[in-house]
C-alpha cells in the first residue's frame, strides 16, 4: 500500500512537469549558452561580442529563474499531496517517508513512473 502511494508521487511529478513544460526552459538555457559560445568564436568586434554576451546571460538567467520557480511549484504540489495523504491516513506518514527515502522505494517509484510515462505515450499516440 505504501509503495503504491509512493508511486503516485512519481506520477504526479511526471504530470506536473509535463504540464509546466520544463523542456522549454531547458532548451532556452542550452540554446542561449550555445549562442553565446558561437558569438565568442565569431569574427565580431569585441564590443558586439560583449553586448551579445550580456543579452545571452540575461536570457539564460531568466530561463534558469523560471525553471527554478517551476521546480518549486512541483515541490509544492508534491508536498500538498503528501499533506493530503497524511491527513487522510495518519498512520502512513512514517511508512511513506521511509519508502520515499529508501533505495528500493526510489527504484520502484522511478521504474513505475517510467512505465506509466511509456504507457501514457502509447495511449495518447493511439488517440
């Protein structure tokens, strides 16, 4: 029962991360850094390079801040789920914490979430 509840955390993490489109910020950070490196390697003047590096730094910083806020939102959603479970089933608090922090529990949640993600992909693709 406790591992099933722990698996719900993995599924909620996956769905909230998907809904918040975390990939956009990761892509923005990556492309901003790559663009900055390309600019450094270009034949542009030092002033142009400096100006572009400042703009790229601001873009990367903004995307990193937004990504951080999204991870905080995911953490808040998972904490709310934990509080809901503990309120509904007070006896599960310690068992749930133990299963979420044990290596076996982490592996089960990870594998279960990957299976859920694969099954979800197949179902959505067929629709």
